[in-house]
């Protein structure tokens, strides 16, 4: 026959109740010891009888277990309090966030139907002050930009002035030319019909001499023909021209001999 289930209730008979207490107390302490050994757990059992007797069991020491239990209880209580405070703070933040969102919509011109005349007036004043602040900030930015551009222009002018001074200093080291030397000299004859460009001519006599030589060198044809042609031209010329040419040739020869 197996053990039958008993009803869990207070035993009315004092003797039976005392016997049951003794048996089950020893069994409870035995199970606590087995649990601490098998599972490496810290176990403590405290039992007070009907008459006030104390029965206890502790695997690591009752005081140590009780102090640990007290610390755990205080930490649990503090955690619970902190959790309650955090929940309250979260609720406040949610309410504040909803109010800020509603106010933001009102600043955008939405959700104005629930506002009274005084609230609308306050909202208008806030927008007016905000507009003034924005304009002041804009003016400051523009002023700063103008000042920066002016400073940049001044720096550029200073750099240009420095470059000019450097160029002037370099020019002061270079030699200065006080006179101008022409590259060539042109000499023209007085007669525009017989004008011939002669380089390095000093007077009309030398130019006429060079003209005679150039006419002689520019003659084309055979030597006999050139002699006949010069003879014919000599016959046509007047005696005055021959004397002038002779005088000019003599003066030129004298100048060449003096040189």
C-alpha cells in the first residue's frame, strides 16, 4: 500500500502535531544540507516551534547569510525606488515632449484653434522677438563679410605696393642710359630726281661721288657699249657741269688725303 495524501491543514491533536513537527523539522534541515552540498548553494534555515524554541541551519554561517540577505533586501528596495523614480521621470519627459511638439506646431501656424486670445497674443510677441533676433544675426553676418572683403582688399593693395617697391629697388641697381645711340643714319641728295639713299654720307660732295660710282657700277652691257654710251653722255653735257664735277672730285680727294 502506498502512502496516501494528507490534507494540508492545522493538526488539532497536540500530540500528533508535536510528532509531525519533529519529523518534518529534521527532514527539512536534512534537505537543506543536501541542497547546499549538491548544488554548492548558500542555504540558511530558521525554525521557531510553538513553544518558542529555535532550530536553525546555515551552510556558511547564519550571520554572514543574514547580512547578505539584508544587503540584498536594501539593494532590491533601492532598485525598486530607483525604478519608480525613473518611471516618474519618463512620464514627465513624455508630457514635456508632447507640449513642445504642440508648441512647435503652433509656431508653424498649426493647431491654433484651441488657443485663446491671450495665448495668441503671446505667440505673436514670441514670433516678433524671434524675427528681430534673426534680422540682427543676419546684419552681423553681412557686416562681418564686408569687413573681411575690405581686409582682403587692403592686403592686396599692400602686396601690390610691396611688389612696386621691389621693382623700383631692382631698377635702381641697373645702369641708366643718358643718351640714345641711333641704329643708322640716312642721307638723301638735294635733287629729288636723283635721290639715292647713302648710309654714312657727311655732305653733298660725297653723296654726288657715290652717285657717280653707283651709276658707273650699275651700267649694263658690254665694255665697248658702256664706253660709247659714256662718251655720248659726256658730249651732251655742258662745260659748266664738267667743271663742277671736277671741282667736287678735287675737294673729295683733298678731304680723303687730309683724313
